């Protein structure tokens, strides 16, 4: 439930990248969206790593 606000932008970006791929657009059209997806994945991973011990104790 807490991950829903993070999941919605990821799904929207994935839909955008998939549509660009199906339309046959060049890589440059989706490059910024893919970079944003990778950045979001790193942010979620880092926050999960930092918060896991705190959540495990409660």
C-alpha cells in the first residue's frame, strides 16, 4: 500500500517507453524515460535498504 505512489509513475513511464518501442521510434525518443526509470529504481532500492532495519524492528 505504501509503494503505490512510487508504482504509478513507474507504470506510466513503462507504458510510454513500450508505446515508443511499438511505434518504432528511435532510441533517443525513449532515452530520457529509461534514465528516469533507472533513477527511480535506484532511489527505491536505496530507501528500501535504509528503511528495512527500522521497519523490521517495529
